[in-house]
C-alpha cells in the first residue's frame, strides 16, 4: 500500500518545512498536481517546485501528475528536476503514445490518468506500457472536492484488467481521499492513495499516514 500526500494541500508559504514534515510522516510518495489553467481551470506548480522538493527530500518518491494540454513541454523539465514518475492523461488521445515513449526514454516510470467522465476504454490500449493507472475520483482542478462514489466501478475494472492480463501497474486514486473513502477504494482494488487535505490538515501527519495505511491494508481486495 502506497500513501502519497498531495502537496497541493500543504502550506505553500512553508514549502520546505512541509516537505520535511511529509518525509517525517513516513509517507511513501509525494504527489505533485501540475495544472496549466487550460486542461483544468486552475494553476499550480512549475518544474522549479519539483527541484525545491527534491533538495529537501532525497527519500520521497516524487509522483508528478501533469493535468496539462501540452505535457510534452513539461516532461523533460520535471524529469530533470527530480520526478520519479510522470502521469499524463488518457483524454489527450492520439498524443498519449508519444508521451509514454518520451517519459520512458528519460528513464522515468509512466502513469496514465482517466477523469471521471472518461470511459476506461481510453486507457485500455496502453495497459502493457504503463507503471501506474490513475483513476481520478473527482473532476480535477481543485483540492478538497467530495469523493465521487460512481468511480468505484472504474477501480474495479482496472483491477480486473490487471489480474486478467497478469500485469503489474499500480492502481492509484486521487480526489476526496480520506480514511473512509481510501478504504472503499482499497476494497475495489486500489493500492496507491493520493490524499491532500485528508492528510495535511492533521497536526500529527505521521499518525494520519499510519491510520490511512492501516485502513487500506485491512480493506484491500485479496481475490
């Protein structure tokens, strides 16, 4: 079970301290939501933030999620500044194949994301080429949104595809992930949990990370 706090919910005025707090919490990954104001109606971080994060943590696995219309111009800079995994969106259609190749050519792990309104069939052709399938559990763009229960069937589909094809991609969820919804996702087959306000709002973040880890481990689908 991978617990990945989302930096979007951290106190950006204390970025270095928040990165160090995340590392002390014993979280596995740190998730960076990169928004361009076009693919989603919000702006967030640039590649320099990845560099700052990496300078304050060598241990955390840096999980970069590009919610961008032109991710091809950002893959290189994020890779150079410390990203370990880069996720692009299935909604980009014909561009996806080339984006996967570019991420892989830079020696990074590859993720593919699917938004709530998008059919899972958009991701199906790429399953053998990715390391992670991100099932968005809110419509992306803003933190703190409520979890969409209807996406649980998508998580189940991702799990069944992985099992049927004997693949090893991780199944990540992002959006409205708190202790209870994380457990619901784990029961459906998810194994990687992005949580922003669900973790950073707790003064004792180490306690929150451990509580979420225990909840998803207990609920995780075993069949």
